[in-house]
């Protein structure tokens, strides 16, 4: 696969100020191809007005000025809405099937990808993709969860929900990377590990727990990025790393808001309340010390501009890899262990 550089197209009458407000013209979503989320509808209505004006051939100066003003208004409204999203809205964005997924990033970021299949025991789990990859001149082992967009893809990848064999496959490839002294990059995007009967019979919880222990011991740099959903143990199974980043509108949680609401309030209708209580947004987790970086998304979310999002993510990955290059190999596992031990807050009850 070859890297695809961002190509910012512009009109002759478009000023530099306009260009930074909205995604490039070719990457702006067609409103007819995607059902907008409820909070996006005011933006989409303005974009439809803009599309009608831009479709006019040889527009007079007053139409050009109206187009420019409408672009500025769309940018202002988009920024205002997305700067004040509720956690439940962030969940909706993270789950949006139009967001770039692992296979999209493999195409846009990496120069090469040679997929490695199977867990040497049962079968190849397509919910997790693994293989040798190359980002610029750096060779890495890649591990990423893939959901799929249409029914065929989602069936193949099981909606990104891995079985035990998926976690075994991931760990084996990471151990192979350590053998060849290659850094590891993981992309997390799953609602959770697959909870089916077969997965439980084959040791789902053990497979995840085993990965947690063994990833803590792998003697090579590991860079983890939550690109969409970071659902509980299903995410953690490939997320023990030295550098952990999250896309701006991803979420990373011990449980889904619907699951939390069902346990605490006995009904999923309280999911919005649970979402606020769980503190799983990128901003929350940076404050809590769970992640190291928030990777900004294009104005209006990653689904609006896959190329720009991919280039931003690529820069983050390269920075993280450069930082970890300077860490001595005999210290990396201890640093990783200490990193996770420092997470969280503890309160001790006063003794009487």
C-alpha cells in the first residue's frame, strides 16, 4: 500500500482564510450520502445552501461574497457546536461508520503493509489486522481493530469485536516484533470483545488478561492510538503501551454508557447520564493521566476529511516513535509498568 498525501484543492476566488475554516472542497461530505447526527443538522442545512450557490455557473460578485460569508458562518457554527459536545454526542461520533477506520489509515499513512494471518491454534480472526508495515523509513509491526462499513465488511470483521484467537494473533505478532527489535503500533476501535458463547468457551477473558500481562513485558516500544471506540477489555487487549494517544472525538471506557446505565439505573435510557459520569472523553482522560496526547480532528470531525486526519495521525505516530527511540531497551518495560501503576486516584479511609 502507498501513502497518500493530503491534496488541498481550492478555488481561484477562495482566500487563505477560507481554506483554513473548512475541509478541502473534494473532502467535504456529500449530505445525501450520510445521515447527519442530530447536533449536525444545522450545519448540514447551511452546507446544502452553500452547495446550491456553488453550483451556479459564472456567479456574479454578490454571489461570490455570499458564498464566502456562508463558508465563514458554517465554520463558526461548526466550531461552536463541536467545542461544546456532550459525552453522549462524542460516543455517536466515535461510532460513526463514516469515520476513517483502520484499513483507511493503512492506505493513507503507511507506505507498505504485509498482512500476517492466524493464531497458530484455531483460525484467523479478521476483527484484528496484523502485519509488517512501513511508515516513512521506519519498519513497524502493526496491530489494529477493523469494524467495517457495510454488511459484508461488518460480517467479515465481526464489527471489530475480536474472539480469543484475535488477541492471541495480536500477541504473537507483537512478540515477533520484539524478536526483530521492531516498534509496535496499535489502533483501537471496538465496542468490546465478542461476548458470544464460543468466545467464552475458548477463553475470552483469559486471552485478554494474558495479553495485558505479556504486553507489559514486551521489550520493544509500543504506541497505541484510540481512533474511534475504546470499549473496555476488548480495547485493553491491544492497548498496553509506552505512548497512548486518542483522537479528539474518540472515547475510551471501562463500559459502554448503555451498559453502565443498565447496571446502575436498570435502563439504557439513562445512557446520557452514564456518559457524563464515566469521564471517557479524550479531554477527561488526558486530565486523568490515562493518555499522553489528544490528536486534533479536522473541523467537524474526522469523517469530514480522511486525508487530513490521516496526516495529523501520521505526524503523531512519528513523533511518538522518535521519543521512544531514546529510551534504553533495558528500561522500557519498567517505564511501561510504572506508567500504568501511576494511573488512577486512591483514597485511604482514616483509621480510628
